């Protein structure tokens, strides 16, 4: 199972990007997170955890001048996209997810791309379905759905 999970993780990496919570006032990175690029066929999205959005709102509200930045890759020629005024399409604190519209063209040669969903909306998960989460700090997480609401 571990080899299968690692193979799936490696296939997902082109769709996963780093997010930075950046203080434009202090010119420092306050925190980082993971985002997923998704193309539903009708629109392009950036998906991340609700706690990331919550921290952004907290830092932005206390005068730190926060920006939410998307980093396509690190190193020479690094490409950064800054959300000027991020506004989520949807969010759910209980599930820890927030979805942003992100119809921006990706920079060339950045090794990142949108995951193209085969069907949208996706099928509902069922008890026994396998799930995989890929995220910072790169820890491998997997499991099975034990119950559904």
C-alpha cells in the first residue's frame, strides 16, 4: 500500500503549490501552506485549508498588512502570484477547506498545472473509499472513509 500511495503522491505533485502568508509591511513570510490547482472544466480553482484563510484574515485584520501569495516554484526565476483581495467562492470550517477562483494562466516552465477533473461535481465519498492528502510539510497522509454524514 505504501508504494501505491507514494506513486499517487508523485502523480499529484504537479497540481500542488506552496502558499505564503506574507507581511508586506515587514517584508517577511509569516507562514506557509499548501494549495491545489483544479480545473473543473467550467472554471479554475485554488483549494486550500480553511485554517490558512482564517490565519490570513487574523493577520490582515491586526495591521500586519498580510498578502496571500502563491509560489509556483522556488529558486532562480521564482514566480510569485499575490492575491490582491482574496475572496473565496466557498468555505467550510468544519471540513477545513476554502475554495478560491483562480483563472490565472500559469507561468510557463513552472512545473505546475491544473488538475483536470474527469467529472464535476465529483461523486460522493462512501464508507470504505480510500483518501489521500498531499501537503506541506510533505508528510504522507492516507486513510479510509470510516463514516459518512
